[in-house]
């Protein structure tokens, strides 16, 4: 097969050639954007799912739809080591400057810029490019108390007032929301609550790992009414088959039913893995028909690639103690497992490994589907842990 014509796109956030099985999510997100643009109330959205289900792809798709609707947009990826004010400030400054060019919104936008300056000063946030470009002074009393739960709602409301005056809606896209500090997450929820109460044209569309729902609920009880939390999971069998078959068909090729069946079983129908398997199967095929044999060869190639990239990059972030915990969890196989059973496998008390478990949750490696349960956030990661640390007894004795 022609490698240049390979239509599949494995990669972080890379749009697949066929975005199968996500029409309902895109449609409901588009409705929220359209309602916000028309001045009607709409619930903000936080997409929830494991790694590799396509949350970032959906954020990018909705960002594209927002730009088509003439929204002012910001796209932010939360991560460890950077605060929410640092992440937000560059995008908020850009939005406010663009709103300040709209007749009728100049004063409101300038007030928002005053608020942004006070917000950064109050929280003692220093960002070189912001300091260089934001020469405007703060407005005393506006978002400058140094308490993010008080200041961020004031700042976002000021931006909402400017957006309303400009008749130009704003949407904040935020990926990896589980990495937000609890107080910062609380401040963000309060900010969206404020804009909803004042009917200001600002929407939040975010994405995070499954623990994000509990984090939101623990932060503010009204979060369940303020946001929708669509669950993004593995594709249905027909949707997964379409994601494989249609791109090939568009290039004049075809997967046999047996080949598709093998790929669906190996990947458990997770979108990222479907792209990797189909990509490898295309490359090993010798004709326009991709066979069962090609699919079997693709498995070894796909696993080797994932082991050196998708899986390894996460494994390398973990300490030896964290790796032992994950290896013990992996021994139970797919799905959720009792934390007490994992501790027993390690030969220790639950309380002694609680800090390790908490650290892994903060790193986004595992989550708690329900009280006392633990599961991997990365599909098929248990298989990887057994490959990379094949001897459980040796792994657990390596202290």
C-alpha cells in the first residue's frame, strides 16, 4: 500500500479521518454555543472520559464551530506546574483587546483590562509577555483582593459585560481540567455561575478524566446543575467499524470483515487505538484489500509503537513506588478493583499506600470510579504494565 496515502491519523488530539460516533456530543455542544450566541442561557459542558477516547479532538471541533459563529475563543490546556491565572491571562488579554476595538464596548473592555491587571497583581502573578503588553493600570477594588475565588468571578464577569456590549460571545475551552488546583477549580465554577446569573454571553467547554465529576461536585454542589458532563467512551461496534472502513474506502481500499473484527477486539474500540491499528494494517498490506493476516501483523507493530510512546511517556513520569502500585493493580486485569485488594497484593496496609495512590490520581494515571475502587485512566495500560514489568514478585520485592 502507498504509505503517503495512509488516511489514518494516530496522535494526541489529531482529528481522525472519520469522526464516527460523536454526532450527538457535537450537536449538543453546538446548540449550547448557538444559544449563548443568541443571548439565551446554556449550560457549560465538561467532556468526561479516559485517555484516548477523543476528548481533545471534540474540543477542537467545537472550537472550530465557535469560530464559525464569530465567538472570541480561548483554548487552554491545564497541566501540573502552572497556575490557572498563568494559563488564562494571555488568552483573556487577547480577547479583551479585540473587544476594545468594537464600537460600544470600548469602555467595558478597558475596564476588563483594568481588572486583568489587578487580578495578576493581587495574586502576585508575573508573566513576562503580559507585563510587557499590559501597561494599563488596575482599577482599585476590581478583582485585586488576592483571593482567586473572589477575584476570578469578578474578572470573568467584567469580560462578560464587555462581550455583551460588543454583541460578541466568548467561549473558554479548557483541556485536562483534572490538573486544576481545587481552589482554582472552585473559582472557575463560581465564575461561570456568576455569568449565568447575570445572563452574560460566556460559555465554558472543558474536558477531563473521570474524576473531574467528583472534583466539581465536591467543590460546589450546584456544579451538577451548572454543567453537563457527557461521558465519552469506547465506540459502539458499528461506529468503530465505520471509523476504520470509511477512510479506506475513500482511498479505494477495503478491510475484510475478519480484519475489522480482529482490530475491534484488540483495541476494545477506543478511538486512539483504532487509528493506530488501522494505520499499521494499511502499511503492511500488499494490496487494496486489508486482510485478517494484515490485522494480526498490525497488532505487534501497534503495540510496539504504543509501548514506546503513548504508554511509556506516562510510565516514565512515575516513581518506583508508584510503578509497583500500578503493577499490582495491573495483576487484577481490566476494570476497577478494590483498593484494599491492591494493598493486600503489595503486602501492606491500605493506609500506608494511600499517599502513593493519591499521587497517581493527581498525575492522572488512575482514578476512583466509586468509593474504595481504583482503575487506570489509560485503556489497556494493565497489559502494558505486565509487559514492562513481567515478574510481579520481582517488581514488588524491588524496594
